[in-house]
C-alpha cells in the first residue's frame, strides 16, 4: 500500500470513491451522514488538491482510499473539551477519510490513520484530531481501536449538512494502538 499526496490525475478516482460511498448510503448500508451533492463532492477533492492537503491510498496502481490531512481545525473544535489543549502549530487533523467500498475489510482505514499519525509526527504535530458524525459507528469503533478518545459531541451544521452531531476525537501521536 502506498500513501501519497494526490495529483490532478487522481481527482476522478477520489470522486468515484465519494460517489460509491454515497451509493451505499442511499441503499441504507453506510452511515457517514454525508449527503450527495453537498459533501463530499468533486469540489471537496479539487479544493483540497489546490491547498495541497489531499492524500490517497494506492494499491496496485489504483486509488482505493482518500483523506485530507492538514492543520485546519473545524470551527466547532473550539467547543471541544480537549485533553491536550495544544497550540495550533502542534495539531494535525484528518478529514474526510474514506475507503472505496470494494476494498472494505482489508485494513485500509486503519492503515491510512497510521499513515496520518506518521505524517503528523514528521511535520512536528504530536497532537491528532479527527471528527466524525455521531451516527458513524464503524468509524468511531475504528478510531477507538486505534487509540483515539472521544472528547465530546457537538451539534452543528457540517459542510452544509444540517443537524449533524459531530463527535470530536483526539490522540497524542505514538500513544495507544
């Protein structure tokens, strides 16, 4: 498995991953809380690419997962009762982690999170933050298994989606799983 910064050539594959995930949600088989046409979309990927913070997981030359890694904390993070009240320059955030449904069950989600943790440490950020929708029980279980601690739930409008209850999670890099 290779983890790398995305290129313009990856946008189609990233968008396909978003759409495949939306397809599962439409069938009632996935609970991200995302909404097709609102978030995530091709614009989400293009904006992240333009900022230089879109990453992909690649297996045998195919993009099978994606995430956004940067130091941009979601505005509602201000409401979090963080156990590590670190300065912003020491915090790295993982956003919009998603694996193509055809590749579920291969450990790619945990692998991407471990890549994120290494990336954060290499960039001087020992404090990791993630958020997920409260209804996303699979992501919450994975993050817990990887040593992240849920520090609170914040009601909000998330990327244009009304009524989201956002779970805030954190971890000190190198601690726990």
